[in-house]
């Protein structure tokens, strides 16, 4: 679920960060606020909003079900969507900070040499933003492993389908004598989170050195 969430959300996060970092337009503050809304809303509220929008009776959910037979609520895909929404601000912020610290003179030089907009994007801008892209993806992946509120609200807690690591810990704590299982899963969660943070720090430093920052 975490891999699907990052794979689906990261390209959209790159596009959103590029728009926010490179363009000034009416409604930009509103777009920025909407992007970061999952950071300040309770995760359960985010999951409820997803349920309203993507449920089988929701404005988007009913179209997906009627036209394509796709149902997201209470499915693995729905759990991935909930994780993607919750980690989207993390990815956007990481990529945006990397774009804003990149030397704009390199893009201007490429433009004067005749590079088109897409050429500059894929050959100059995105390589310069690569530290933020990779770090954002890794941190988002680690964050997905700890997501609870939005997933249980939108996708429920179905073992083998939508049950994530924190949901498994919660389930173990509801069973008499399940403290040992919960402790084991908590240790796994702690280890994965620590590995993700250390890896993102190491990759970010290596890429910044390679880019001469």
C-alpha cells in the first residue's frame, strides 16, 4: 500500500511543487493551503472526506463505479489512496524546497541555449530537484507505514487487504494477551521508520554534494 501510495502520489506532488515554486497566479495561496490541509486536519476527518468524495455514493466514487466498475472504499486501493492523500503534503514540501534552493540561472542558461520548457523541466529542473524528490518519496513511504486514522475510516481494518502495520498493532491490543504481538509489531514499525529517516538523510546529503550545494 505504501509503495502504491508513493508511486501514485509522487508524480502529482512533483507537478504541484513545480507549479507552486515557479508560478504566481490568482488562487495560489488557496492551492497551497489545500495541499497542506491533511497536515493540520485530524486524519479521521481526512478519511471521512475521502469517504464522502470517493464512496460508492460520492460524486467521484459513483462515477468510478458506474463507468469503470471501480470501488475504492474498503479496498486495498482505497487504503493506498488514503495514505497518498496523507503523505502528499510531505512530498510536495520536500520537492518544493529543493526547487526553490536550485540555482535559477541554470534554467535561464538552458533557455538561452534554445531548450524548450519540457527540455528544461526534464534535463535541468528535475535533476536539480532530485534530492527533494527522493527524500520526499522515502519519508512519505515511511509515513505511510504509520498511517492509522485516514485508513481505518476510509478503508476499514480488513486483515490481508487493508490492515496496515498500525492497524495490526491496534487489533493486537484489543485481544487479551496480545501485548506481546503488539510489542513485536511496534518494534518492526520503529525499525522501519528509523531506517527510512536515516536513508533519506544520507541520500539527501549525497545528492546535495553531487550537485555542488
